[in-house]
C-alpha cells in the first residue's frame, strides 16, 4: 500500500516529477469526492476506485491515459 500523502510530503510537488494517484473508494478529504483532480494538486491526475476492493476500473483508466501522457512528454523533448 502506498499512501498518497507520502508522495506529496516527500517533495514530489517541488521536484516536478510526474505523478498519478490511484485512490480507494474511501479516500482522504483532500482528493475531493468526484473530481478528476484535486484543487490543491491540480497537476496530479486522480484515478478512483468505484467498486470496493476492485482496482480494475481505475487501472484501465490509467492505462487508457498513458499513451497521451507519453506523447506529451515526447513532444516536450
């Protein structure tokens, strides 16, 4: 288990390292309830569980978003 709070507090935001977060259905208040991004960390996409104990849907959404993410990075290089 990885706690998203550790990712944020350990300097990821200040290092400009790309980060995507998988959230369980019962998440922390800072990630809001139904938005694709947090107002506090708008550059971090959030992928949410919609069914308890099932990661299939958020992992599929993450896999679907990966090609455009890679393309955007390649365009910057």
